[in-house]
C-alpha cells in the first residue's frame, strides 16, 4: 500500500509538485483466487448498491466477462480522437478539424495542480485501491439504503476512465454511446472487471494521465489541455489551484456546471473541490482560503479553436477545398475529425492576402449580384500546387453579410467562361496539324452548315431546324493568324475552326487540359443524363467554342498550369503531405500526373496566347497595372453578360478570375465605369473579361500603386520557343477532315470563289489572266497546300505570258495588324446546360 501523498509548495503559494515516497511501479500479479474473490465480492456489493433485486448475478458476471480482456487491451493500445491541424506553407495553423477538441499530454507533464484536484474530488483513495474501492462501494451502499434511492456511487477514477473510454473513444455512434452509459448489471460488472485488469498493466500515474486526457470538460473540450485552453486560454501546465479546482468540479456535470452559463454554481463547486484538497492535506489551509477568494478568471469567451472552415478568415475557401480534396483521396470527414492529422497544405498566405485585396478591390464584398473569384496554381510536372483561393464574398453563414459556403473559387458555377474556351478549339486544331501562324478567315457574320440549332434570327435549315449563326461586334480584318485571333477573339473565326476540328475533339481537349468536370457533371437539360462534355459532343453544338458551360475557376487556372508545364496535367492539389498523430506520412489516392498533349503543342499555345496583354482584349488592364512580363492570357464573356473571366499564366504561376452574378436568378451585368463595381442592368456598357476579371488578375499579380503584387519579387521568365510544325503547321499530320481538299471554283465569279475557298480554310491568291471568258470569272486554280491560286479572266486576249496579280488580293502578303478591340460575346448560342449533381 502506498504512503500518504506529500505536497511541495512554491513561493507563489501554488502546488508545483506532487510526489509519492516511493516511485510508481507496476503491480505484481496477484494470485488468481484473490482476484476472483475480489470480483465476486465487489460484484455483489455493486449489484446491491445500484441494482437491488437483481437475481442470477453469476449469469450476469459471466456475460460481462466475455469482452473484458479485449476491452482492456484496447484501453492500453487505442488512441483517443484528436484534433487535426491544417498548416500553410510556413507551418502556421490555418484551420482545425475535430469531433472532440483534444490535445494529448504525457502523464508526467500534466499539471500537478490538476492531478491533486481531480483525485481529491473524484477518488481520494485512488493511490490506495487496486481499481475498485470496496470502502467507497460500502459507503455508497449505506448512503443509498438510508436514502432509499441511488444518490452516491462508488466508481474509482480507473472505472471512470473505462466508462469514458467506452463512451467517447470506442463508441462511434450515438447508439454505441447510449449502450456504454446504460444502467445495467452487465455494463457495471464489465466496467469493474476491466478496471481491475487495467490496474495490473498500467501504473497509477499512467491511468490518471489517460483519464485526464479522455474525460469531457464541456464546451466540446476533452482532456485537460483542451479544457485549459477553452476556459482560460492558457496551457494546462500553467493552471493555478483555483483554475484546476474549477475544471475538476466541472467533470461531475459539464452542462450544469458550465461557468459561462452558471457562474455561481461553478464557483460553489470549485470551492468544494478546494476544501476537499485542504481536508485531505493536499493543500495548506491558508492557501485554500486564498484560492477560494480568487475570481473564476475565465477567458472573455471560450478560447477553443474554431472547428472546421468557418471562422478561418480569408483561408475559408482553401480549407473547404482541402477537406473535399482529401475526401476524394481517401480521408473521410470522420477520419479528419478524429484522426489527429497534420495537414501540410500548399497555401501561400502572402499570395492569398494579395489575391483577396485584388478581388475585393475590383468588386467590393457587399456588391449585389456580383461575385469575384480567383484561383492560383503553380505549374509543375510532378504536382500542380494550389497557391491560393480567394473571393470577394467572405466564407461564412451570414447571408446578410454576403457570406457563403459555396466554393466560389473552386466549385463549378452555373455560368459560362465565354471565349476562354477558344483555347481548346485552337489546341485541337494544332493537334490536327495547323499552326499558330495559319491565316484564318474573319467574316463579320457566319452561318454554319455543320452546326444546327441556332436562334430565331438564324436562317432555316433542313427539317425546320435553324442553322447555327454568329456575328462579330466591331471591325476586324478579313483574315488574321490564329495567334492574333486568340488575342482579339472574333467569334466567327472560331466557329469555322470548330467545324474543322469537330466538337468531340475540342471537348476532349478541354477535358485533357484541365476541365475534368465536363466528364463528371451532368447536363441538367439533358433527359439522357449525359455529362456536359458528352452532351455537347453528341449533340454537335457549335456553341461549345464560345464557352457556355458551367465554370470552375480553379479548373480554368489548372488549364493554364497544364500548358505552362509543357502539356503535363496534374490534379490541382492543395496538399503537400499528411502526417498521422505519430508523424508518419499518410498515403493519399491522388490521380497521377499525365502528359496530355505534346510539349511542343503546349509551348505553341503559350506563345499563341501571348498577345492578349499586348494587343488584345486584356491590353488596357495590363497597361493600367504596369504589367511588363511575358505571359499568356485569354479573356471570355458570355452572350448575356452574366459572367466574364480571364485566364492568365506565366511559367511560374497560372491564375484565373471569374466575375459573375451569384444570385439565384442571374441577370445581365454592366460596367458603370471608373472604380464603380458591376451592377445589374438591361442595357448599357456591359462587363467583359478584359475589365473586372483582367484588372483583378493584374492587380493581384503586379500590385497596385506602392503595394507589390504576388509576382513582383519573382524573376522574369521568357516564354518557350515554338517548333516549326506548330508555328506554320504540318499538313501531312492533319486529320482527314482538315486536310486540304480544295473545292473546284472554276467557272465561278471571283467573289463566289473566294467565299467558298476561305470558308473551307484556305488562303486565296488571285492572279489575272487574259481570256475571252467574261471578266472576273475564275478560269483556273492551282496549289496543294493552304494557299490556293485562282486565275481570273481579264475579259480580253493579251500577249502570251502576260500575268498580273490583282493589287491587295494576295493573302500571302503582310496584312496590317488588327486594331485592338474589346472581346465580344457571341450573339447566338444554344441554351447552356445547367449543373446537376453527378
């Protein structure tokens, strides 16, 4: 039997050490007969105390013993639920996830004040009994008999640990928790026998430590470290006698003794604990009186960390994306809330701050009908790290404050990205053999004979279905290179180009480069419940190149990361690594990176998109914020101006911005001009990708005024070189549907011939030739490449060998550069599919 506990007191009149005259040792094995006799005697007393009238105690004891050994083993081996911590790239916590707020503390490091207080009030004979206190049970038997009801129990701290373990650790459902607390003889005997077993394998200090790391203290706080932080905002080793006594008292009834709700009751209970400590000579009487005069000393409000992503500030969207990403990678929410993981994320706090400043600066958080979201991804061949996710709407639950928990920067929004999708048509054309220098026709309007389902203003086609037609707003030259077309974004050019690449190939390119949701999210208007990508492919909708489908800002940013990585796609990952509670790396099921297009094609697209900030639709925004680095970019706007976007990237970072009406019933948005945010309108100066989205991008990346941007301190990196075959095309590699099969135009007028050949994708070179045929009639054609030479009759016979080219008619001469224009949305599109769960 141990000697009485001795106490040492510091000059601060505070308990600082608690020792025994002999060091804790593991109990020697008792003879089996002694243990059996103790079990039987204790069982009888326990049944008499708690279950008078219970018969067949032997049968109950037998059933109770079936799981004692396994339970005792689990008690020793299994860890309790712990809080999971997310960290940014510097190691600073950004969020916590927990089912039970608990931080484990080694038994030897638990505050001695806490040990003394809990033993005094809950089990003063803890260091004398062997797990079951027959004296306490006998005392309870007498008390309960005299009072005629159960008013006092005889459970030891060891038994309480067993019960708390079964209730809060082993039980994973409410039903299991109820069963662990049920008032039955079987449960009590199992608890009793398990306590006896436990005392044979653990020291007293180990048991006390496990108890204080397990027991609930209310306010969703479990264990002494969490309780000290929750109620006082301090580390548990700094607990004073009064603070420890308050926590020890709360254990008896966490809800009813909540000091925030019932301060007087909690104070009275605290002083009872202090009195018991003094009565049991664990605390000098004068110290006890001094401690009882101390105020509760609570933190102004519970100081436990926010649970989940609400309350994490600007990092809320990133936190939410991390949890969803890890769920898909094999770590469920339940595991995250109980596992005690350390999640090292890819979040760059500085980049997040600058992105948040930019999205708010362009579209203030309280702007009605206008959300502004930004996603930033770091390219790489081994990983695409998500650097930051930001939105002008705060992540939260208060709608009156324009807060939301919808994943604005990463989830699909039910509005399109507009002409940004022309990237996929151009990339598909390069894969089929074209080059970024290829000359493309730019008619002011165009009616397709390939795509059907146009608006009421389009010509009628076969079987009463209208042809698909588009037109450009603004002036363009008759022809321009693919590179210039990507910069100035004429709609008619890309609808014609889509005819050559085909919708399925272009959709496939979009999916490969990063729009993976096109293969997983169903088209809401489709009775066949096909994915969005399959819906557009099988319906052969020409509007795909004009970007009407639901948009994920993060997926757009990852498209840029894929191209900047030489055609290597990786999932946009927010996680560097996950460590378990023991510091071991946790394997994640992440999609592997893949080479989705040839590096030469990716490099050509990067250069092909490099004029947007120089002479294209983003030029004004780039100039406003002083951008002077090489970059690739593309703006986009939907037909009804309900949304617009900008994708821009360099070899170091890729980012997308999406500005859209986030109300339940989106409407057209206008740009009032100046620094005013967008607003709903029925007409006027509409929003475009080159306005709010592009300005947000350059504001975040390059900074504003004296404030630096995300890339200000980064070195300047040049864009890659373009291989010849992707610059000027490689005709022999083209797919059959794009190979030159020039239609015969002999006998047609020059105007008819030019229209037919240019519609088929050829450049027309005109030469005049003496002939008696009517003037202006095509009398011959030649050429097997992309340039077709047509011979046009002069109407008179000339000397042999006379041949003159018509001035200004050869497309092989250098054309004047197109005047920069504001990127225009298509005037006719198919109704976009709405997002559904899929």
